[in-house]
């Protein structure tokens, strides 16, 4: 797989310790409020934990992914760290059905991190879509093979067009919005396993809300913002959009 170090991991959050669960929460919180330092503190704690634990490696990758999104100056470095850490482990022995299903789910999540981080590693502008890196294409194809209904696959399909369709060229805006709508619908229909990380849904909803605001579709934007905040109550992007919406209403009075 194009030079990826694939020691492909058994689990993301499955079987994670309470300490790992706490660190995962810190990573999520740090991203949604825009606090890279909180994520950095979680990374420091993860570095003190065992390299042989696949859940630890997964969360190191996840933290690097979130840092790549927040820290534009060092985004490429964080994204490459993510790709290196997001290792996946294919079954090499007979497993029970439940164990095989759990491993497949974990593999999907790791492939998705490889895909998104490979796409972020060459990105120059936040508003642009993911870069069509060969590693992204291969990892996304593998995730699609394992779990085609995973809504993060639909989200990455949208991000390949544009991360922020409200700022995109008209030629790509409608395509990006259509793909984000498909991703939002997929998240709405999804029943994720209890050990799944929670990323993507709030981002898809907020991006759609921003696009609808740019189109003047205030009611649709408001509904999308509220849905995003139900998923991630501290999400700074959704909060900024809600403030923008409320400011527009005040100015119109």
C-alpha cells in the first residue's frame, strides 16, 4: 500500500481504558472549541503509553488529525504523523464472528484516518478540498470495501470537492453541497457502534449551514446549525454561524 507502514490495528475505542476514553474526550473537546493546546496535552499523555496498544496508536493518529485541522502552519506535519500512526491490522487467524466484526469496524476507522490525513497533508488552503493523494484513494477504497454505509466515507467524498462550499467556485459549489447533503443523510441513518469515535457529523452539518446561509436559505441554515450543536454543543464553527444568523436577524429589524 504505497509505502504505508501498515501494522493495521485491532481496535479504535473498542476495549479502550478509562484513561484512553478521557483522552479521547479531551481531543474532541479541544477540536470543537478550537483549543490545539488541549489536544497537545492529550498527545503528550498518549506518548507515555504503550506503542503496542492499537487503541493508543489509533488515538495518536486521531489527535494528529484534529491538530492538522486546527494548526494550519504545521498541518502537513500533523497529517503525516496521523498517517504513520493510523495503522491497521488484517486478521491472520481464526476469530469469533463478534471479534471479526469488531476488528473490521476498527479497520474501517483507521483506513478513514489514513485517507483524510493523506488528503490533508498536501492541502494549502483550508477552504480547498482534500488533495487527491494516492494513499487517500487507496485507503478510502479499502474503507468503502469494508463498510460502504459508513457516513464518513460520504463526508470524505464531499471534502474531496470542497471543505467549505460557501467559499468554493460556483462550478464546484453545487456538487459539494449535494455530497454534503448525502453525508448528512448518511449520518442521520447511521447507528454507530458504542466504541466509535465521533467525528464528521457536526462538521458536515455546519458546512451545509454555511452554504445555506450564503444562499439566503435562513430557515434551512438555522435547522442545520441546531442539529450540529446537538451533536457537538461546543462546536465553535456552529456557534459562530448561529451568532452570524442572529446578527443578520437583528440587522433586519
